[in-house]
């Protein structure tokens, strides 16, 4: 069996390598063909301005008419729009759940230059939604993996890989070379950095986000007028002058995300980008009073389990005291580059709770030694409360653990146990979420609280003690340090990691 | 009764709809849409405005104890947009807006994932 497995693995590797080689050859051929065509025909610059009949008669390559024909015959695009797309330079910040579908449609539509910036590498847990990445590219830089797919889709555009996370020092130099920015990132600090830089360099910004079953989309700084010009579109800071408290920010890794939800948002970003790029020039732009934003600034909210799926909200215009786009601006390219605008500080860091003392916590290993899964004669009865939500509990749970989601615990009123702190009086004030046999004042069996990573479990232990359930210390209530992640590391390597 | 219409609708209770999205619904019993009826006049004779509504929601509708996930410094916490009939509340006078019968008030928490 072993050698057969090896043979299969070796063959698979050879096939992958050969496919990569084939793709490379096709790319070289496409480039050579294009070069051959432009040798017999005029250079790129003349192609774009041949209305005068100079040089070649047709501004696009024959293959491009076929490739883009279906969108060119839509009146909102037309040949004019197609030429704008070809000369457009678009930067996508983030090559993940938003960036992949957005880049895919922009490449397909024939945007001439597409830059991608991301310092992450592809992980298996990305693949359900980050549609440009392939299983064989796990471990590769996301931007390289994405560009590999994009080249297979459309070899015409110029693709630029920025294999780094966006930094305040680097952002202005990178943004400078692009006409339009797409915010496809996943954290507030980067979102403020992107918006600030885009405003100060006069680039429109298409911003989207998604979590669980919902997504949000805004076109910001459109039109991209100078700071202090009130006719410009609002920026991210106009809408959200203050960042949310760091512990209210939930990531896709913690909160979860349905692939098509974030996919829909990325596709809509590409659509808005195409609309911005191909929008007709507003006549009489010399007259500032008539040069109004094309669409009123809006926030589109997508909600997979609501009807209608998308609702649109009218947003405010530029904020008169905005820190970036008003006459009173305090944020400049210099304060960004020098680091005196400190985004990490501005947005704060979530303080992971360390609420419990060492004697209130137990390692997964120690727990397993005290209470082995196969009970011995000496093992003591105890209760394990798993405070993850139902969906996560349903994926995997410890033997004999009971599920009480932290949201149930925190939503129970204060009144439940406040008067119950007198000795022996708890029974009357048992919180409704706790099974009565566990809460029984006669029992001093220990209670262990566990969650995914060991943060929520601490909050719950503290709460239970506040309710007097530890009988003034007679009953042990503690958490399993590091949660079920530690359980996998220290006790059961087969435990599913999700 | 029939002739009180000139006294203004201020004498009738004010039914409105309140919605929570972007994860805020988790603080309100995981229900997105709530029907709320506010009194026509408050004790001091004023009409209920958004400030009053915020307090009302915390006292009557909020299930979660983490009040600072919704309210900070007597206002909605940063990162929450308040929409009055599908427009940013900043277009309508923010917390001083006086609620009208049938108003639709939406609280949206910004998302950051991507």
C-alpha cells in the first residue's frame, strides 16, 4: 500500500508540475502573438488615438473585440468604456474573500493594470470563499496565487504583485501609481489607512466588508475632490469619525463567513469599480456648482437571510470637520508616512481578557489527568460547560460536556443571582440557563468552563462566581486554559480544528 | 374623541419599527425586527426623540448585559450607524430627531471582515 500511495503522490506532483509548465508556455505564446501583432501594427499609444485614422484602424486587438464584445455592446460601457477600462489602473488591497472575486471580474473585464497587495499566504481555511486560490497553492503568497489564476483567465492586463501588508510608510508610494482603490481588507486600522491615503492622493475608493451572513458596500471619495472641497464624496472618516471599540470587532475566523456572501460583496465592488471607471465625464466641469456627485453617497447592506437581500441607505456628505477631507484636516501624507498618525493606536487592540488567577485555571492536560474520558474508580463527578455557540458545539464537543452559549449567559438579567450571595440562599436564585442539578447548593462537584480559545470561558467563570455559584470558594469553578485549541495540542491530536 | 385631531398626533402613542443588523441583533435576543410603541409625550411634556429611544431600548429590549456594545457616553458607540427611514441620522438631526408614527429606525454595526 505504502509504495502505491507514493506512486500516486509522485504522479500527482508530476501532473501539477506539467500543468504549470503548460500554463507558462501558453502565456509565452500569447505574449509572443501579441508582440507579433503590434510589430506589424502601430504601437500602443497610436492604437488608443486612432480616431484620426493614423496608424491602425482599430483601437483594440481582434481577440479583444471578441473577448469584451458582450460587455461592449451594453450601452453603459461601449467602446469608449472599454478603452477607459484598458487604460485604468486599479489597486486591490487584500487578495482574500473580497479581493479574489473583485479581481477576477476586473481582469475579465479587461482593466489594463491590476495591482494586488497582500502579505498573507494561502491557507486551507481560505479556499471555500477565496475563489482565485487553488488547493495546490496552499502556502503560496496570496498575490502570486491570485495572479496565476488571473493570467489564465486573461493574459492581456498587466498584473502587479505587492507581497506585503499595507503599511503607513509604504501606502502613499504604492497608491500613487493607481487610479482607483478597492478596500478588500479585514480590519479597521487598515481601512482608515486606505481611506486617508486615497483621499489625500485624490483616488476614488470602493470599500466593502462581510461577516457571517451580511455584507456592506460603499463608494467613497467619489468624486475625489481636493480636501476642503465640499462637493467631493465623503470618506470613511466622514462616515465613521471614531473607530469601533477593538473588542467589538469580529473577524471572519471568529465569527464565520458564508462564501457567497463575501463573494457577492467582492463582485459588487468590481461592478462599482467598472461604473466609476466608465462613467461619462460630467460636462461643464469648469462650473463647480453643477459638478455634483454622480450618485448620492450610499451604503448598501446585504443580508443573506432578509428580504429584500440588499437595502440602500443614504449617507451624509463630507463632514465639515473631517480629519482628512475637510479644510480643518489634521491628517496629511506626511503624518501618515512619518507614523505620527498611529493607526494601531487609533483603533486600539482588543484586550484579551486575563480575568482569572492561576488557581482558577487548569491546563487541558491536567484536566484530562484529573478526569480521564474513561472514568476510573477514583475519578470525581464534575461538570464541563462548553460556552461556544450551538453551531460550533455541534461540530465537535468534549464527552459529557453541556452546551450553554455565552450569549445566553450574558443575556440573563442581573437580578438572577444578586440576592443569592447569602450562604445557602442560592437555590432560589439559580440563573435560568444553569441546569438545576448542576446548580444544586448541596453539590461541591467542580465546574469547568471551556470555549474555543480560552477567552469567553474566563468571562463565564467570573460571572458564575459573581452569582455566588462557587459557594464562597467551597466549590471549584475554573476554566480550561487555552480552550479546545489546547485540548488538541496537549491531549487529543485528532480533535478537529475548524 | 373625533375632534381631537387638531390637537396633533402628539396625543396618540407612536408606533415605530426598530431593526438591528451587522451583529447588533445578537444583543437583542437575536431578533432583527422589533415593533415598539412610544408614548406621545414624556413626563416633561416633550416628544420622544432618538435619545429617549436609546434609553428605552436598553431598558426594555436589550437582552445582553454588555451595554457598552451598544451605548457609550450616552450615545450609540462608535461603529454603529443610525438610520432614520433609510437615511443616515446625521441628515435628520441625530439624537434630537423626534420620532413620528411609522418611523423605521435601523441600527447598523459596521462589519470589518473580508
